[in-house]
C-alpha cells in the first residue's frame, strides 16, 4: 500500500467460478466448454414450458468443499431463490440462485505477498453461493442488428459466486487475492479457473476513503465489470481509483449524498479506460422469491466435517512444509506450489529419489518447467517420470557425467521416452573407467612437455588445454577427473 | 345404452369380454365430439387419426392375448396445459397457439404406458387463469347442462368433455380449484391430489407451489382407476413424493367404517347460494345415513385464504410466465417500434407480451410482479406465506379430530357466460372454498350431489389430510352407490 496517496482504496470482489461437474446444475446435460452452439441443451436448461429443475447434488458438494476451503460457516439448511429479469440469454426469464440463505458465509482467505511488499493479511469472505449460469448472446443488441443469435450451452452451468468483504486496499492486493483464490480452487479441484473460457469471472466494487478536516469521506461505490484477466482487473482498479479521486476533487460528491446511486462501469482493456454502463441496470429490482420447484437442501454436521477432513494440504500449508522439510528458499516453494499440486507431487518424488530438495527444485525449475511452458502442457503430460529423472541426476551427482551432458541426456529422454541408460547409449555416452582416463592423461602429458613445464612452474591454468584435448579424443571423459589427474601426474613427472 | 354412456370401468369390462373394441369405442367418442363440438367447444383440438391408430394397436395386442395397461383402449381428453410431443400444446393462449413441445409430460407418458387412447386437448382458461374457461384464446366452453352457462374453469374443457360424453375420463390441473370447480359445475367427479403425488413435469406452470394434475370422470371408480396410473414418484420433479402408490380402483369399493366428517363452519355463511347450501346439507345427511359421524369444525384462518392465494399464485405466475417473451419460441410480435430508451430487445418483449397474453393473464402478471417488488414483498408476499402456514396448521388441527372435511365446492351454481367477465373480484371469490386445499397441499374431491331447479349441477367437496386420496375415493364411491346423480346426462342437441 502506498502511504503517500491522499486516499485509501476500498475494494471488494465478486468472483464467479464455473464448477467442474460432469453435468449441469439442474439437468443431466453435459457441462463442457467449446461444443457447437445449442448442442448441450434439453427442455430444462433451454427453459421450455413444463420442464422442471432437479438439483445436481455433486455441484452442491463441490461448493461446500470450496466454502470449507475458504473457512466459511456451512449452514445445515440452504434454499434456492429465483432472481427475475429479462434477457435474451436467460430463457426462463429468471436465474435460479440463492438470496437470503446461501450455502456458506463468514469465511476468509489469508493472503501473503511473496515479494513482501505488504504484510500477511486476512480477506473476509461474506458468502459463497451457488447459482446457474446464463447462455451467451452472440449479437450486438446496441446496434440493433436483425440477426441476433443465442447459444444456450452455458445455460445451467453451476456457478459459485464468492463475495469478499471490502478488505482489499490496492490493485496489488487484489492480484494476490485472485491468484491465491484461483490456486486454492485448483487445489480443491473445484474449477479449471480458465479466464479465457469464462470459467472464472471477476467483478469489483471500489470506492475511496478520504480524510477531510478530520472526518472520513467516502466516494460513491462503483462496480467495474468486463475484466478478462487478472492483469486487466488490476489495471481497471488502478484506473478507477485515480478516476474517482479526480471526480471527487471536481464534484465533491460522496456516498450517501442525495441522488448518488451505484454506478456500473465496463472496462475496455485495449483503450485502458472504463465506461459508464446504462443506469437502467443499476436500478433493477430482481423480485427474489423462494424457488417453488426445488426443495431446500440439507447437510449434516458430520458431512461438513467429512469435507473439512478431505480438504488435504492447501497451498499455504504446502509452502510452509517445503521450506521446513526440504530446506527450500521461500521463493522456490512459492514457484513450485503455484504450479499446482501435481507438480508439487513430482517434486516430492524427485526430492525423495535423490535425497536433496534444493537440487530437485533446481532441475524442476530450470529443465522441467521450461519444457512445460515451451510445449504448453502440464506435469501430467511430462514424458519423464520423477524416478527416471532422479536416476539421471544421481549419475550427475556421482560425477559420472557433467551437468551439461546431463541436460543433453534429459533432452534425449524427453524426446525419445528412453531410460537414462538407453538415452546415454543413444548419445554414445559410456562411462570411462579410471585406468583408461589415466592412460589418456599420461599420453597427453608426454605429448605436451610445455604444459608440464608450465604446471611445474605453478601455472595451473595451462592444464585447461589438456582437458580440451581429452574431451576431443573421448567426449565421455569427466573433465574434472582429467584436470585433477593431469595436475597430479605432472607433479610426479 | 350407447357406448359413450358407459363408464371407463364398464368399457374395460366389455373390451375384456370382447363385446367391444377400442376401435368401436374411440370411433363413438370421436363421433360425439364431431357432433357436439359446435355447441360445447370442449376441445381445442383432437387427433382422430392418431387416436384410431392407437386404438387399433391396442385391440390387436388384446386380441393376441398380450398384457395391456390399466386403461387399455380407454379414450382420454387431457387439458391443453399438459405437454404432448404430438401436435400443439397451447395453454389456450395466443402466445403458444403454434407451440409444439418436443417431449411428453410425465402424466402423458404414464397414460401412454397404461395404453390409454388420447383423443385431444381440453379447452381451458388461458394459462389456467380463470374460473369459467372464458379467457381461452379459442373461445369459451359451454356448460353441457345449460349451454348459456359457463362450465367452470380453468379445466372447463376437460369437465365439459366428460359431461358431454366426449370422453369417459379426462385430466385437469388444479391450482386454486381448477379441477373441482368445473367438475362441480359440470356434474362430474374431480380429484385434486396431494401436492407432489402426481408429477408436474410437463405441466406448463401457473403457480408451481400449488399446481396439481388430477383425474376427472363420471364415477369415483373411474377417477380412482386413472389416479392409479397418474400417481407416483418422478425423478424429473424434485417436489414429487416418494413411496408406494395404492391401487385406488381396488380399494375404493371397500366399505368405510366409523368415518368422522367435519363440516367447515366458515363455508356455510354469507355468500353461499341457498340452493347449493341445501343440496350440500342433504349430501351431508346422506353420509350420516352411510354411517359417518358429523361434527362442526372451524378453520379460523380460512377466511384469509383467497387473499393469500391471490398473492402467492400470481407471484409465482409472474415468474413462470416470464419465459414467454418471443425470444425463443411461441408468439413473437412483428413490426417492433423503435424504442429509443430501451432498445429493440425490450421493445420486442413488450409488444410480444402485450399481444400474446390475454387480459386476465396480464392482470395476474401485474398483481404478482407488484407483490414481489421491493418495498411490497414483506407486506404482501411474505404475509401471504405466513397465512399459508396458518391455514395449513388449521387443517392439521382439524384432522386431529375428524378424518375428512365436508362442505360446498362453489358458492353458486354455474353462472352465465359473460356475467362476471367485467368483475374479476367476484370471479376470484368463487374460489373461496377450494383454494385452502391448494395452499395446504392437501387432497380434495368434488362429488356431484344434486341439481338446481334450473337444472345445473351442484357438488359437495370432500377434503382430507395428505395422501388420503384412497379414503376420499372410498367416500365418493360409497355415496355414488346410494345415489344416481352421476347417471344423469345433459340433453345436447341431436345430430342432424
Ligand atoms: Zn439441459
């Protein structure tokens, strides 16, 4: 947080996450992104007359798991409500959501900045509730075009809405909150959190607190929408804070002043500006009432407790363990944990195989992760098992081959799927026994009396020429071994 | 006796004994429809060809000795708010005048599985909103007993079809009395089951927490037989009740011993027509004669039932009918005016809904939208829910002392067509005795018990606790064994 600013930025987030269930929330249609328009629909999700919803319990269970992970209270009774509004992508004319009795409330997420720019902080979670997603309008209503099209595939996709307290104080904190939240949801296998495909969406509420003559003034709250990446969220909020401050300086309008309503602004990332959206949407009355077609949902204390026990190790605990048990620097732990649990599990296997956490971490960060990002796959698709990589690293550690030769072998293993031994053979790498190395060194020393003389005079660097010649004659020799041997033999001559 | 005068049970006996085929029977009912449709307008459409095909298929299966269903070869008329995958399902609305459902309602699937022959769709008040079948976009249905009078509603077409011998049995739906009131006005038996006993999947929703599908027929036994087909759990309806389903047509003939009937005090006061009162009182005495003990019972909150009902049902309707917006299916207005303020989409919604819905439907959407609006929700919707709980408690208290409740179905006999169209409040008050069972989710039955001097049918209402349909049908069956109101037929104009 920047203490030099004349205001405090107050931010709360509403994050919508599509749940990774097999089927939709209220029908049996497949829950999948990217199918041809309107191919994943049925009378229920298309809102046809007479169709009725039936809750997919696994969507509720997944939501409870997420809420427990967010330290929320889980009421043993929750219910559904209808949120009524007209829109082309909402075929029923209402969205089935949760209003006054959400499935969870009063939770928190602890965030910490790996760069240490702000101290550890607890962000309150007001509630997390479940609702159905709407379809997608593939038209431009504003332009009044005749050929409006609607894709209902997304209709009825389970959506978890996570509403934070207005506890965030800067775009930087927002960035950390979002990436920690995303990581948590990925660890709990709630969602793939893919912002490009819309499975994670963020709306922000923001205003400023300003001290004026010893009194705290608040600017009107603005909701910012249409932010398609975490970076866009941060940019939009940074822009909005400045915009609100300038507007306040101009107009002096405060929250609660007569005529002040909540404004909704849409972020244009290309232009780097936000624009006010039509005021009609702000004043809408959703006429919530209990959904008569769905019975309330109940859960027992024991079931909630089972969810708590099944959470497993969450990212924060995992970072701590990597530092404590594997002596990793915090930066290393952070990088590994942020890659997701499967990569951490790969690390555990590798570190176990070679009995060294830091070296395992180095190889993973320098070689494995580089490959993953270049090829664009996850650790699940990495062709070399941790045990195989471990055996290769063990050879390097035993000085059977150099680190750079080791990298060549790994590259060969990745491309061919061979074991380390087979890969070395393919590359013509064979271990040179010490008698052969000694024989080679003697020959080189005899052929290079000048070098021997230099060494005897204390010019140790001269031995480098012999190491080079040795590698030319046999690429498999260990350079360090050649160096040490030549120095010793020259001394004896 | 003509084929169309038989009960469904009698028809089944004659098909089993090979005295009649479903083909004969179906042809006879279709002929009756063709002959009298112009007078009664009970059906909005029928499928003679499809019905005959089904009938023939069932006949040949019966001929081959294959097992057949509980209603094998029996013609049925179903209300036009039940989705059928063949032909149009319109809810008697311009909005859905050409709408074809891609699927069958669960009750339609069940009828088909029981080998019933679905003749066609019964006329109704638009979206089941009305008590006279006058709000239908296809014109009013006429009461077969007196053509200038209403048949009741909203299932007026289904009731009139049975009364006019166009079908031995039919299906209706009941949100505030829409099975029982037309059954009373047309002199047939109508059963509104316990909420959730019959799946609502495929019933075009009006008031989702109140809607029930139920059977109508001349005799309690026929109604019981259809009920055995309709009832049961449906995984597609989350509010459907689990548990075993009795064979109602078997148990309904069993004698009832020591039944305690409670007469609802509040339903014999102001507003009840003298002739209706005296017929209902006679029916109560007949039940006494059958061995029932009768005591008076008070339902202290029932006087608020109409007020609560006309908040809750329209509130749910305002949401249920939001989907009819012209965007996805059904009627869409043309020549959308340019709306500078709201844009073309909203302008399209507006014109479509203004033109596609009738006046009564729009009135109820307005009522419901208002009740749910910010600032009014607590005063209207929430209070209505509280009254609903109090009424349910009144019923629960009553059933601690009596087995069933008895009273009138309607305050008056069927009124004249057009008489109350300009006075919605008077029309709404006609539901006073029936909405209680919907608010409490309990079963109730309308049983013919006499005719007025003018020749209009009068009925008595039997109500019971949850899942007491068996008892209600037993009572009705016992009554019909001692009376012959159900044997009377209206005089329709003879065919030329
Ligand atoms: Zn679906």
